C-alpha cells in the first residue's frame, strides 16, 4: 500500500505502486525514493509514518517524520520550523549512539518538512506494560541502569530531551535494548535562537512536554537537566503501577504525586524515586550520575551519619562498635553529609570493620554463627526489611521462605540463606538484595526478574536456573555453577564472576563486560551478549 501524507487528504490509502494519490492527486514518492506505507502516530507538531527507501537495495524500512503544525499562524509555523530544525541538528549532534535512532536524511518538499530516521522495530514501554503487566523492583532497577547512562550521554552533549515517557521508549526487538525516540521537544543549550519583540523565542512561547511527566519548571518554560530526571521518575512510577500521572492523586498542599501506597519496593528505591520526583528542582537529583550513585549505595548509608552523630535523650549508651565507628567519623572532620561525603565515611567504617573481623578468633566466629541471628560485618551491611539493626541478619529455612512467598511476600533482602535448598522452586520477582546465599542450591529455580544486587552467591548451584532480566549488580558469583542458566538481559555490572561456570549459559542482551567474562569459564555452547555462541 502507498499512503498519502497530505494532511488534508480524506482517503490517504492507495494501491502499492501508485504514483499519485487517487483522492487528492499528491505525489506519493517523497524525494523520488521514500514510499510511505502507513501512519504510525501524530502529535501537535508532526506526524510519523513507516516507509521504505526504494533507492537502496532491499528497500529497507525507515521512519519519516513530517512537520505538521496545529495551526497556520505565523508564530506557530515559526515554532514548528525551529522544532524541526532543532531535532535534526540534535540527532546529528548526539551521533550514532545505539539507543538513539540514527538520522538518515532531512529535506523540504512542497513547503513541507521531512526528517528520515532509522526504524526501530519493537514495543514501547507503554505497550509492554499493557501487554505483560507492571515491573517489579528488579525490573525497574534494570530499566534505570539502562536509561541513566543514555541520559548521561545526552546531557553531556548539552541536550535536554524534555519528553521522556513510556511511549517514547521502545524495546528493540532485535536485541532487547531500550531506544529513546522523539527528539522533537529537545532544548539544545548550545544553539541560541533570536529573540522576538515580545522577549520570547517562538520555542519558549509554549510549554513543551507531556503534562504529568514534565515538571513545573519545564511547564514554566525554564527546563534544566533535572527536568529529564523528574520525567524519568514519573516513568518509573508508571512502570511499577501501570498508572499514568492523570490517574494518580496529588497532595493539594505540596503538589507532590501520591504513589508510595501503590508500590511494593524497598525503602531505598522509594527514596531514590522520591528525590527524582521532588517538585522543587533545587531538591531533586541534578544529574543522571547522581541517580546512578544513589542506586549503587547501600540502603543504610543515608541514615548512617544521623546514627553516628545523634543519640536521642534517654537512649542506651553506644556499643563499642558504635564508638569505633564514631571515631572514624571524627577522624575525618572534612567529611560532609552529602551522598558522596557519607559514602566516604561508610567506606572507611567498612574497612575498619573488615580489619577487625580478620583479627577475630575462629571460636568467636563460630559462636556468632550458632546464634539465632548472625552478626553481619561484610561490606554489604544494611538495615533489614523489618527495620532491625544493620548488625543482625535473619535466617530463614526452605519451607518458611516458600510459604512466605506463596502468601505474597517477595522481600527477602539481607537474610542469611546460605546452604538453603530451593531447587526447582518458582520464585519470580523475589528480592534477595544483599542476602547471603553461599552454596545455596538454586538448580532449575525460576528467579526471573529477581533482585540479587550485592548478594553473596559464592559457590551457589544455579545450574539451569531462569535468571532472565535478573539484577545482579555487585553480586558475588565466584565459583558459582551457572551451567545452562538463562541470563538473558540480566544486569551483571560489577558482579564478581571469578571462576563461575558459564558453560552453555544464555547471556543474550546481558549487561556484562568482556573483562568479567574472561574471569569465568565459557565454552562453545555459551551464548554471548551479542546472541552468538562460542568463546569469542
């Protein structure tokens, strides 16, 4: 079929090889090479179409975006032209990033403007949620870990997208990677446009963005990089709840979105999202790098400073360990209590504890391990989900865990589950963040979309386990048996894979480096992240 792009055409569908529209007489072959096949979408300033390039061998598919203003007034036409030119320049500026559609061509024809882009085949996140349901915590972390580096890249080139939302994020069918589309609303801080008599450019005369996803300063025509952070936070809420901003309630006093009661995620991730969604841009994360650093921190770090320097009246005297920790704090008077400053203090405390632990006698260790709750002094310490002291770690046996999961519990973060036998269990979406699972038997277990961030899986049996889309950032998998495991699209950034057996494992689309793979055992049956089998 040939599709007519004349906005005023009443019957745009035509036979495949037609030269002119049978309804309005418009030429159907744009620039003598692009044949439009169907409409993909329409917005206030443009419409997008799927087309094929008949000038190239194989007639590859591409997307044509046509300037289509909502009115014909001179100032609207000026704004539309500037938006179009800006999008073309921006796509050229950000280059060939694998998560941005490539710019193939742009031209003017019969007083219409056209921009040709690479076609991304796949579902938008909006379509994905409607088809498959909402994300869990691990799924959201995986999403953030994939989008935030892209946002760093875009902001690093002084570009603000201004329309990040689920409908503008496509999961490419070819490799499962998320691609950010629609740069028509971008603000490029490098390019300055002339100011008209009223003191506003045509671009800033209207608020650009999607209501609900755009923060107040953007709707007031003063976008900053943190405006994209807000939109990313709203997108995260949509992925967790399936609700768009118009379906959520707002605090009438502060204007803040009320969403916490709708999600079941860790306090730490809630805090990260809450800061992304600060109405005041001053209190929001200022950059994608800030969000990434916050996600990598242990959940207890933000409250660490308070616990060291503040003791409520009438409380019990601090333990020897607390006194030692306070000494570390006092020895660094230049430390501040920003995220970075607190992280430095926490690192110093962990180093001191590790040194003290190494000096402990074997008998003391045995005494601790036989207690009902075990002392936890490794680098992954943090508060339990029940709010107990970060120095204790609860234990759970196989039957208790399976019963809890059946009753709806998903949070098993920071538990001692070493040697547990969960072979063949069905536990998708479970949260084992920072848990101890040394020598655990997880053979054949369904752990799809689960969270093992910073967990210890040293010498665990994960043979033939389903670990698709599982979050394994900073996990310890040294010596783990992962033969035949499905790790497709798993997030393994910074995971320790020394001596791990990945023979026959499926790593299609997994976030993992060649340096990590070099430390593990692989064979000709291992499916690498690019989808190919083999050692190279």
